[in-house]
């Protein structure tokens, strides 16, 4: 039986979100995301991230690249500096996906509580 285009799109979307969650699934990357969110929307240069978290440059580069590849962070160049910022739109989309169905069957989470957490 052929997969209809909606099912295929849904499947691709779930795979994308799984990749995003996997990218944040290490302690250093989660710490990077927290730090970048605390500096949102301006972001931070690599040196600031490195000194705040104490992650060696080569390792930090690897983590930032993984987060960038999954669209969790945006990068902009300003002269010789690279500024990294959390991609709030992608994170909001991911959270929307996670919570879209949680309140439809058993009311396990009050939808208003989610918005309160985000303010």
C-alpha cells in the first residue's frame, strides 16, 4: 500500500524533530543551548561560550556545528567574529510538536501551564 503524501510529510517531520532532540541530547550541547537562550536574541561569540562553559575550542566547534546542522542555532559573521544565537523559531516549532497532542486525550498537561512556563 503506497504511503500518502501527508503520512510521508508527517514521517519526515518526526524524523527531523528526532534529529533535533538527538543533537541536544548531550550534556555539553544542552548547556550550550541554555547559554545561548540566556543571551537571546544577540547571541554570543565562540570565545564567550568557551569561557562560560569551559569546553575546549575543538570540542566546542564540533558541538556548535552539530547544533547548527539541525537548525537549532544560527550563525552570523561580524568582521572576524562568529556570533551564535539560539534559533528560537526552531525551538518553538519543536516544543509545539511535543505539546500538540499532549492535551487532546487525557488532559495530562494543562495547555495554559505550557505558555506560563515560556513567559
